[in-house]
């Protein structure tokens, strides 16, 4: 079994995801860009939905992992999408 697939490691990833969302909430605009066309943002999402949708999906996947479903890569994929969304929220 891979060390990245252990329940403790994935739990830490999910908790860090929630903590990152809380940490950057004050720096985000009310609407976060999620799609760009020609270098300009053309679709936006509400700040609270954008910051917490992926951590919630990761928490659900973590619960499913506890029930012996193979969801560990879904947790990491959502984590990467969450980091990208946080980057868009804070930097762009």
C-alpha cells in the first residue's frame, strides 16, 4: 500500500485544504474567476462556494475511503483543483 493512500495522510490533506480556504478568505474578492477566454476572465463563482466546494468533496471522498471505497486519488485530484482555484482567487 502506498503511503499516500493511508487514511491519516489523506485526512491531513483534507484538513489542510479547509485551513487554506480559511486562511485566504480575507484576501479573496467576492467573485473568483474560474474560466478565462483570451486572457480575460469570463466566468466567476461566489467566493464561499469557490473556496469550500473542493474541500467538501474531499471530505466526502475521505468518508467513502473509510468505507473501503478506492477514492484516494479523487482526494488528491480535488486538492490540486482546489489549489488552482485558490491561486485564481488570490493572485489573479
